[in-house]
């Protein structure tokens, strides 16, 4: 057994034993992610999903207010709530920086990068709405250390030129941003760090990806063969990228200090909960057969959006900053999902059953959030 797998087996075995011995109502004390993993191992995905939904609602510091606001603006594309960011005077909006950090490249290198195209559409819409908007240049399949350097170089100027900063990140972009907050961002003067008003995490790999972990550590033939093929085909960088997001982005040394370093920060997490009655996603997304193998053979697993466990999309308990949580339903291709009342996340530009994202979809989603998020977030 390889060291990485052994580590996870020992950890999960300890957690399961602890939950068997403790009353489950007190299990949240060990952390949401270990809790739902243990419930999955003991009682199955459906039981874990029920606990997950309740815990996310309890943890939402907005008490459901942000979700209610976003549902309003999603249903009515012409509505800007009067106290929202989008309703501010143009002169003030132009001083708010929206920094968009993409995730990894989806699909093969020669095909369309629909994920980044979608975020480019979000950037275009944000500019049209009058916000100072930046689409950050990162390596699509770079490690978090590589991208932290790239982000830090670009963010210095953004902080200097703005009154407030909001970072929007998707998927693996969460790892890149968190590393920036812990390293390069922490070197900024306090006057700059005070400007960070919000981080919006769209299905972020905040506490690691179970799929990435399986791909780089599993001794199973499929995982080992995939790694070998990637190396032989000159795509070893993909393995290193997967390794860099296979575990939590947070450092135990710096995570508890993030609230002090960024005293005006509110974290907004959009966590995707699997939408199927069996607590699995109904969308194909990618290789359903491989997903099933990972579920059966990974040393840990819990309700997931196809790439990230739902409980791993929110902050770990040691990061003590206000967190507004929207728990939506669907796959890691977040805009194809729905809110809890059935409202589609992007009703104008997505169609049920069609999974490929479009550039205009990113604009629709970000517009709804900018027209809903209250300006009080700017302190």
C-alpha cells in the first residue's frame, strides 16, 4: 500500500470509530467534512446527504438571505436589489475590482476550453455593469505554487488601483487563490488587505478533490495506467496539478490567522450538492464509470459534485471569517444546476440535459450575484 493511501485509511478509520462511539449530534465538533465522510462509510450516501444539507444551512452566516436574494435576481434579469453592489452609483462601481481566477483547463489541450470561455463571459458582463474587472492570467494546468506567483504579481496592482476587491474563483482556482491569501497576499500592507471585501467560491476545491487524490495516489490499475499514459504523452504537468489539489488548500499554520490578515473579508461559498435521489449527480459530467470506481475504491468518500465532495467546497472550521453559504444542487458544472426551490442557476442560457457551458452563461450567473450581494459587504 502506498503512503498516501495508508494515511487516508488510518485517518478515516479513526473518524468512523469516533463517530460510532459519540452521539452524532455532537459529531460536527470534529468538522463537517470528516463527519459526512464517516456517515457515508457507516450509513451510505443518502444519509450523509441529509446531514450535509442540514449542516450547511446551520453554518450559513447569512441565514439564507443571500440565497433568497440571488433567486430573485436570477428569476428577474432586470432586477438590481436597491442595496446591492450593482445599484451603487457608477463612480463607486468603477472603484470596485472584480478579480476572476479561472480553474484548470477542461478537456484536451486542442479542444475548446469551455470553462474559461464561460468565465471570460462573466468578466465581459462585469465590465458592462461598470465594475473594474480583471481576468487573471494563470497556468491552466499549473500547480498552486506556480499560479500563486502569477496571481500575486497581478493582484498587487489591482489592490493599489481599487477601493474594494472581490475575488471570484472557480473550481481549482480556489486552491490558487487560497495559496495567494496565505503567501503573496499576506505580504501586502494592511491598507491593501483591508480592501479585500469578499471571495466568491464557485464549487471551489477548497478542501481538496477526492477525484484528484484518487488519480494521483491510488494503486488501482486504472489510476496507475492513467498516470503512466499522462507521463508518456508529455502531460506530466497534469499529474502535478492534480497532486496539488488532492488535499486541502489550507495550511494549518496560517488558516486560523486569515481573519486577522484580511479583517473585512466575507467568504461566499456556492457548494454543489448531488441532485440525484441516490445522492449522486445525474449529469454525466465526465466518465461516470470512473466516478463509480472512485466511489467504491477511494479510502474516503462523501456526497460529491463529480469532482469535489460537497462538504469540501466550504471553509474548514479553523478559518474564522464570516461565510455565506448557498447550497445548490447539481454537478461541478455549477451553472447547469438549480437552487433549493428548483430555480435554475442560469435559466436564460442553459437547458436541462445540455451540459456544455457557454460564454454567456458565466455572464448570467455573475450578473445575478452582483445584483444581489448587498453593498454592506464592503464595510
